[in-house]
């Protein structure tokens, strides 16, 4: 489903070397960069993305630049392709049979759909938090450590678990019961555990697919606060059906809509304030004022 | 990808993904799983080939027409074929109505509660009881007419078709009930509501609406259960299905033999000719089983089209 | 409707109960209950018969001798009633069979559930199910006429004509579909979002399957192992034909042994008269067999129920 395994293994060996070279160069550049507050760089550059499920087109020709260390929200009525688009950024759609994707997703100047790319490594660099909290039926500790273990983490695992849980604002609640099953936590805690799990492999970008839709208002607020905090270290793309949430947490907002042909297209993309206070497109205005969707 | 690692995380160098090693492990694992799947397929192919090679020699009309004999070239399967036929019909006539009745009770009548739950648990436990234990039950209850204490219940049926059929019916009852329950459960509740809505009683609803819808599924399950019964040997050995029967049964009280018992009888003899005869018998038995299974599968597909499931 | 109202105090005429109809309905209800009750009566009958005859047996032979004795010769003049050789033979075959059915069945379950395309699955699954549908007497034939000769000419020339190993092989094969189909169900019950979560942190398919999906399905899979073992313990014809009739407390699979089931067949094929202690042995052996399989089935049901709770 993800292509020929052995071939990819061979190719990855080559690209690993190239990547190793890239790290030092790029890291050096990054170190001299100013505080991201000024003008953020581009973390993800989507160019003309179209997607088909079998014969049926779901996303039509979307181009979008996601700014680094910012929260970018994707909004739109259900069925507009926003979750599908989100899953293009970490090649999650590859897991579905019969999906075809055209266009490019550039992350740090490299197309993640280039033929020699390894999807599992894309996903390591682009983490994901899902709609419904989905901790593994393992201990809290093992949930967080899972990704690091399989990716050959050589540092101190205990420290990594603590650091990730702290960043996910869960450490204080669970530090005495790390051996407890992740399923024993409340819904909001589970979702923060999933966030800790995602950031434990040190991604640059974290995708969140309606992360609060299964949570109560208090848990929702904690996750929203967390998103803004995480934006200091990560680039965050969040899909939400809740316009207030988009307005509260995001710096930029993209509005998508599937019209009569049921193909999801990008209608408007701009600073969040701009979208909500001064939308350029009449359809955006209709949506945010609650006239449909 | 080359530049994806650009973020400055201090621990970036701490990850050593070793991808090509992981992919090699994955490929090996895939190969192992595929090989495991093929073990069963290859074994089945070998078994069928082996049986065909041994048994094809005796496969002619006389084999189906002759009765068992001390001389392999004259030995045949007729009494076993007829015995199996008698037995399977008896089993079906007993197991089908009782099984469907029990399923209707459990799905449509039974109150939610301890008794119903106990019956349900009991059915799934019965399905796991070794068949030979059913044979012992049949031997005491149906052949000898006693449960060991108290007076004998009318003396029993002796080593007859009815005793064998009753034993087999009890053996496959759990399978029939579970299959029937699943079919009945698959009938949409809206249909029942519609029927009650026009004033039908419970039984009228079941008889006129639920059962006709569930019927094909029940039939499929029953045929599969019967195909299990037709291959069963151990319980019938227990109730003493004779291993040398040189006549066709004429009534339910006649002694009988069946195909798998005749096969066992031939396998157990030392002469290689008889073992080849056993293989011939196996060919006939397997053909019969496969056709029953084919009917069940066709029935399932046909109803699948009919109800759009 | 209102025009037809009946005299005050009773329901309207058209709403009145129809006595006959009601009686028929009630009778049908009782008849259906009786059908369901037959299954309970079956269990009661089995237990009663085995216990009544078993108790009579234990009047002559002490339970201590029966459960700890290592010689089983009820049909000889020098009678001994130690059931351990039969239990040993049964367990030897069951363990050997599990060594085949557990790994092979698990591998095919993982292949069918995680790797196979729907088309491949549609072909392979029914083929595996045929393995479960082949009558056990056929497996016995194959073990005796094909597996044993093969063992003797290739791997182990010292194999006896009747031996536990050939029975292990065929019983193992016949229980593969049980393991693979129940494990396949368990793997399928693992929610898709767990797989996605694992892929989401950069796991490869191999890691998703072995470190997330398989552990998550483990209790359901273990239930399938227990049920397969229970089936192997109760298996009769293949072991009767292939493994022999010598009660023999041994761990050497190349020797002839006797299982509990095979012993019961042996007695019922002979001319042992009813009512004798020799004949009663089959009830007490069957009672032991029944108890063993029942316990295993109950454990498997418990484990499955717990597995379902996690994902509902």
C-alpha cells in the first residue's frame, strides 16, 4: 500500500546520508535566525494539491503556505475536504486504498511526495493528533515512548517522556502513575497524552484533526491553551468545525468549501482577524456569519 | 526530504531511525506471514492429491453399488451411502425445527434475564463439548434409554438410525441455533414494528415476516451444520453404528453404517488394498461435503443479491 | 370508532381479548421455550450420565488411584486404573498440535487481516475454512498413510507405525483455521485510529502490526489459542487412527500413545459388557475430558468478553 518496501529501503539509505548533511547546514542557518515573532518563514508549502478517492475527486487544486511557528486553522462545512487536505501534509492518505494525489507539498524545500520519500519519516517529522483521543492500550509511559523507541532514540528515555508530558501539560497529573494504562485517563487527559506522544519524536509540524470535538468545554480550553503554547516550538495546523475555536487559537485561517461538484477548494486564506472581520469572499462571509454549514 | 531535519532541536541527532534495517525486518515478517498462510493451503493440496492417488483406482460404479466385503475388489459403499442419507435426513428433521424454535424463542420471546442468559451461555458451551461426549449421551439416552439412575425410559431405540439421528441432532443443535439467531437478528426491527402496527400478534409477526426474511440464512447455517454431521465419526462409533452392514436400512429402527465409519473400518485394516478403498470412500465423502458447502455458499450469495446485503 | 363504544366498564368490543387466539399464542410460546430448554436438558443429561456412572466407578477405585496412578490397564487381567497415561497422551498431542496451529494460525491471521488485498482474502479464507471442514477420519487416514511413512523415510526412521507425532501434525493443521479465523476477527476489531496513531509517529507497517495491533488484539487472540487447544484435546478420530492404543506416559512423540478419546473408542468398539467396571471407565474418562474442555472453553469465553469490553 505504501509502495515497494525493499526498494524504498535501498533509496532511504541514500537519502539518509543527504539528510545528515542537510541537518548541519540548515541548523546553522536556523541558529542565527531572529525571534520568529517578526516575519515567520514558511513551514509547509502546498502547491496545486488535488486528491481523488478512486474516481471521485475530493480536493481540488489547493495551494497554501503554512507559516512556521504559528497556528493555522482549516475551517469549512463538513465534507469540504479540510481533514483530507490536512492528511496530505503527513501522507496519512497513503494508507487508504485507491487514493491518488497530485501536486506537491514542500517542507523545508523538499517535496514530501517525491518518489524517493519514505512516508514513515515524513510522519515522524509531521506529527498528528486525531479527532478522537486514541491512546494505545499501553501504559502512559509506553504511549509517549513508543515513537521514540521505534525511531531509535538514543537519549535518556525517562527524560524524554517527562519533557514531552510536561510540554503537553500532563506531567503533573500523571507523574506518579506512569505505569497506568493510557485508557484509564479522562478524555481530555487522553488527548493531551496523544499530544505528548506526537511531540516525543520531535516533529517540526503538528497536525490536529478536530482535536477537541470529543471533549467537554473545560478540556477543550486546556487543549486550546496548549496549542498556543506549542506554537512556540512547533508549527501547528488545526482542522476545526468550530469557528470560535479558529478565532481563538489561530494566527491564520483557511476557509475551504465544496460546492455543487463536491470537490473541496480553498476559498480564502489570510490572517485570522482578516478572515473573521473583513472577509474578501462573499462565501466566506456567509459561512462565518452562520448562514450555512 | 533532504532538508526536513532542519529544525534546531538539540536532540535531533539522538534519533537513529535505521530505516533500511526496519524495512528488512518488515519484509521478513511479511514473508513469514505469507508462508504461514500457505502452509494450510499446501497441506490441503497434498492431502487431496494423496487421497486421489490412493483412491482413484477403486472409483467406479460398482464401488457405489456393492456392499462391504472381505474381498477388497468386491467391497463397496452402498450401505454406507444409504446409511448416511437416512441419518442426515433424520438429523435434519430433528435439528431444524428444534434449532429454529430455540432461536426464535431466544431472539423474539425470551425476557432479558438470568434464565435467558444461562440458556445462551449453555449453548456456547455445548458447542465446545467434544463430539465423543455426545456419543456417550446418545448411547445411554437413545440406545439404552437410561440416564443411569431411575427407571429406564422405555428401553431406548437400540443401535438404530433414530438413535444416531437424535444424537447427531443434539450435536449440531448449537450450530443451527446460533446461525438461526444471527439470521433472525439481521431482520430489521422496522419490519416487526410495521407488522405489530397493523395489529399482528407476536407469532403472526414471526411467522409471516421475520422467518421468511431470515429463512435463507437459516438454511445456509443448517446445511453447514449438516455437513459437519455427515463427516462425524466418533459419536456414531459410541452408539455402535455397526461397522459391517451389508444391507440398506429400511426403517428408522434399523441398524446402519455411515460413510466415515466405513472409511474408518477400512483404514483400520492392515491390508493396503483396504486402505486404498478407504481413500476411495474419502473421495466420495469429500465430493458430497463440497457440494453441500457449495450449495450453502450459493444460497448465501443468492440471498445477498436478493436483499441487497 | 367512537360510535361503536361498548357498555361502560368493559373495553370497546373491537379491543376485547380474543380468548382462542391468545391460547394459541401462549401455546406457541411454551413450545418455543421447550426447544430452547432442550439445549439445557442436553447439558444436564451429559453431566448426569457422566457423574452417575463416574460415582459408581469411584466406589470401586479410589479417586487418588485414578488421578495419580501412572498405569492404565483396565482391560487386562492385571487391572490398573491410573489415568495419567491417557491425560499425558492427550496433552502431548494437544501441545504438539498447538506448536503448529499457534504460530501458523497467527501468521495467517496477520497476513489475512493486515496484508492481503480483499481479493486475495476472498480466495484464501474459504480455502483455510475447508481445512476445518474436512472430516477428522480423513486426517487420520492421511496421518497414517502419508505423514507417518514420510517421517519414517526422512526425519525419524525410528518412528513407530502408530505415533503421537503424526497425530500432532494433522491435529495441528486441522486447528489452524480455528486460530486464524478467530484471531483475524480479533485483529479486525482493533480500531483503525490506533493504526493511524502508530503511523502518525513514524512507525512502519511492521511496527504498527507487531507493536500496536497485535498487542491490542492479544486477549482475543489468546482466546483463539485456548479454543484450538480445547478442540485438540477433544479430537478423536485422527488420534485414534494415527497415535495408537498404548497408554504410555511418555514425552517422546515418536512412540505410540493413547489419548482419552481414543481409549473411549477402543472400549466401545470392543465387547466389554455394560455395567462392568471396565465399561464404566469410559464414563469417568469422558467426565475428565468434559471437565478439561469445559474449563478451557469458559476461560476462553471470559477472555473474549474482556477483550470486547475494551473496544466497545
